[in-house]
């Protein structure tokens, strides 16, 4: 008699996981280090989570890397974060591409420095035909601005006659968001113990399961991800319906 392996009985992972990577600064402060050290360690955690996502068979992994509100941070910290983004794209692209990862950016990233814009364009173009995990990186992203811009585009389309009022529904609206073509997240994880979305995927996360974890982002591991997914599997997703 063949005994099925534990993996065979394991439920399927969420198709799309989104993560608010929080706690780099507190991680560094607790160790008497500059904030940039926490961000550097956070990049290592990011690498590990992408690898874990591939191993688990997750289709989409969205990471909140830099919000539109993060420009309020000290200029030196913003410069450090932009430098780390450059470094990540230059160092990681080859391995990500070799492993079949498709990279996509959301947010107003075209407003970043020209060299970063080129790195992003190169990363998206190089990996566009890959069929493995889709890594979505939110940079200079804010959900309020995304929704306002989508509304503006639809208003212009109605005004110039290319769209009628009757054509406007949830699907039409979603097609004007930065995430067009990406399924809504099933699970949103936030690290560091904070319990808010911070202007992240407000439209898209309307029925996502939210898991808030005390672990600081630099300490987030594959085990942490498995813990969050286990919590997800213990939730009953009813989408507004009553329990059967």
C-alpha cells in the first residue's frame, strides 16, 4: 500500500501573496546600527522569500518596497533606499531570470531617477516571457493616487466619447489600475506588529485575508511565510456569503 506523503495532503498555497515589508529601521536600532543596515538586511530577507515563494508554487508575490509617502523620510535614507533598489536590480536580475521569475513593477516608478527607470524597464523586458513566479514590486506606489488616476483616465475616456457611462463597472475600473492583469491578492502579510494597510492595494485587497506578524522584516524567513500561509488556511473565505 502506498502511503501519501505529507506534502501530497498539503493544501494549495494562496495564488497571490502581498507583503508590507516593515521593521527594517527598528531592527537596526535594536542592534545599535544605522537604518541603512536594516534595509540591507531586508534585501536579504526579500531574496529568501522570493526563493521560498518559488518552492511553494506561489504564482504572484507582491512586495511593498517604497510608498509614495516614503519621500517624507530623511533625504539620506531615501538615497540609501534608491541605492539598494539599483543594487538589487543589478545583482539579482540574472538569477531571477534564470529561475523563470517574471518581474513587474507597479507605482509611479517612471518618476524615479533615469538610471533606475532604465533598470526597471530592462528587468521587465528581460523577464517578460518567463512563466514562473511573477514578482511584483511596488515602488513609489500609493493606492489613493492609483485610484484617483484610474478615475481620471475613465473620466477622460467618457469625455472624449471612447467610453460610455454604461461601460463603467468594477471590471472596467480595475483594468485602469496599475495591477491590470494581476489577480487580486488572496493574502496580505504585514510584518513588525503594525496592523494597517498603509495605502497599499486598497481596491485589490478588498477580500484578502490579512495576517499581521510581530516579526521584523529582516528576520522574516521561509518559516515565517509558512506560518502566515497556515493562518490563511485556517480562515473561512466567504466573500460576503453566509457560512454553508
